[in-house]
C-alpha cells in the first residue's frame, strides 16, 4: 500500500513538473538567450532547471511561487554557464530573425536593420539589472515575481524598469 501511494505521489509530481515545463519552457529559453547563452546551452539549461524543480519537489520542499523559482534558478544557472562560455563568441538574439527576414526592398531592409542596430545598442547600454528586469517583464512576470527571481525588491524592479523604458524611449525618439 505504501509503495502504491508513493508511486501516485511521484506520478503527480511528474505531471506537475511536466505542466510547468509546457507552460514556461519557451519563456525560460528566451530569457536564457537574453543572458547571452548560445541556443544549445540555453536548451540544456532549461532542462536542468526543470530537473532541479522535480528533485526539489521530490525532496518535499514547498515552492510558493513556482514560476518565480524557475526563473531564479534559470537566472543563476544562466550566469554560471555564461561565465564558462565567455571565451566563445556570444549568440546574437536577432541574428536568426534577420537571416529569415524577407524584406520588400533593399532600402527597407537597410532602414529596418539600422533601426534594429540602434535598438540593440540601446538595450546593450542598459545596466545588467535593467536588462534582466525588462526581459522578465516582457515574459509576463509581475514585479514581485521578477524581484523574487532576481533577489531584489518589487520597488527596485519598478525603478529599474522605469529607467530602462525612459532610456529606450529616448533612443526611439531620436
């Protein structure tokens, strides 16, 4: 009887983690790319994050905010991997989109490319915390969730986002 109950618990945990994986894996992957991970490393990191989630839940630890926990672990894992890959060339997130783009005309393509270069430079000019807050907000996370994932207060998240948006608007309006 005890073994059957344990198997049901394990099955329920697997289902819970599988559901979170389906709901969040693309968001976590995109976030890891914004941290500078190369796509294969980002995919491996996503798998590692959800494996850690499963083992943490299996140990009986309670996670109040699973999405925040997932992004915090992804953030920490991403920073570790990025430090190891620092000798390699970083992946440019917009490269794939530019290669797949079919512009109407060479002039239009040039204008679009110049606009994207200005935008990417503006994003690169943001502080590390501003970029992280901005990308997590773009993934739909709320200020408290972002704060939890990055280990800062929700009011600090708000200030980082306010400054980032102001800077990006300035570049857009130039």
